């Protein structure tokens, strides 16, 4: 919102016409396309390609749309869009937004050339939709990025990096066109000795491990990613080798290493993750409200009666039984 649109006090909860119009557009897609498809794809536990294709056709699943919201001056563009998508359905919502984390990793830390080359390949175009995957977590390193064991070793003779390790809980892992992988270059430096690498489509040695079956968000693909001597060109080191070498030299001299790439990616995306939760909570509240207010609910057993076994005296020891 521009300064002239703000009230005299300088603060308003009105997001302004641009955000409002975008929110209504995304909400309409969530209502008319996502919700009718949600139950089917949750039951199938598969990536909802037809829904992603529909979103691509109207420009919702696109680098242009997500880029515009990311750069929206108020900072509300991406959270508002994500809230509406997750109001529609969390699983399909994550399928539509999962590529964004990989895009943020490259967009926040990469060179202009890397951003221009790889971000479009994470979204594709109508008729050729594509996916990105951000691979940080490991079986023994979830939120503790300092415990990452995947190694990246530079091969100077061929200007290549060799990646070896296993990533887990990766959204779009193994099915993405572009994987963005966090690996340790200098393990003795912990998280400060890590770097991020782009693995191009079809690179030998990268494969999908187990696909995880989940209790929720099942329309989003979550899997392990196996890296077995994956060779990527030197230009696929996010930010470039000169910047990495400079950072490692500062660490060796006992100086600050600056920002850590993986944490910078997570920090940049956390407001949007919070907005996803708001969308889910909004939908849950509305479903509960509508159920409680429906004419048929008065004839249905109450939630307390259905959910609680305490009214059956056989469910508890005799010494603790009480009348219901």
C-alpha cells in the first residue's frame, strides 16, 4: 500500500485494492477447483497434476505470479495467497506451493544468472508444468541443520561437485525437475561449512527413496532423496565458488561467516508457513460452524457423545466409574 493510501495515523488493517483483488482471485480458485478435488487426491495420495495444470493455465502456478507476490511492497502478497490456497486444501495447497521453497533458496542466495536459468525450470508453463524440491532435512538432521552429513566434494580437474548422502521429508523429492540440496563442504565448521547446490533435471545418481505415507496433507508428495555420487557442474553451486571460498576463509580466520544459506531460506519462508496454518484453521472453523448450525446437526449425536468413551462403565476400572 502506498503512503497516500494510508489513514492519517499511518496504520490500517486494509490490505489495499491490489492484495484484495488477488486474494479474491485465489480464493475463487480454491473454492471452485481445489475443494471439489481435495477428497479424491487425498485418498489417492498422489500429486494432483490436473489441478496444478489448471493453476498453470490461469497463471496461478507460475514464476510470474509467485515472484510478483514475493516482491509485493507490503510483504503481504505471498502470505495472503498461501492462506487462501490452504483454506482450499492443505495437500493440494502444498503441491502448488512446494516449489517455492526451492525457488527461495536460489532466489535469496544465487547469482542473477542462476536465478534466471533455474527458477523458470521449477514451475514450467501450461502443458509443461514442472516442480522444484528443496532438500535439507536428513534422517538424523531435521531442524538441526548443523547435523547435516551429506557431503559435497569439489573436483577441480573437471570443475564439478560430487554429492553423496540421503535427504528425507522432501516435498516433491525425487519427482521434481530441479532439486536444491544443502550439503556439507567443510564438516568441521558445522552449519557454517555448508553450501547449497542445484541438481539439474536428469542428473545421474539422484533417485527417490521411500515415499512417505502421512496422516494428512496426503496430496503432496513427500519422500527421501538419495544422492549417490551425483556430479553437478561448478556453476550449480548457489552463489558461486568465489563467494563460498571467501566465506570459508573468514571462518578460518575466526571471523563471522555471515548468513547461513539454509537458515536464510527457512527464515524467508516462515511467514508464509504461518499463513498456511491460518488458512487451515480458518477452514476448520468454518466447517465446524457450518456443521453446528446445520438443521441436521440437531438430530446428530453430539461431539461429546461420539468421541468420549467415558459414558460406558466398562471402559474404566470399577473404582473410577461415575454416573454419566
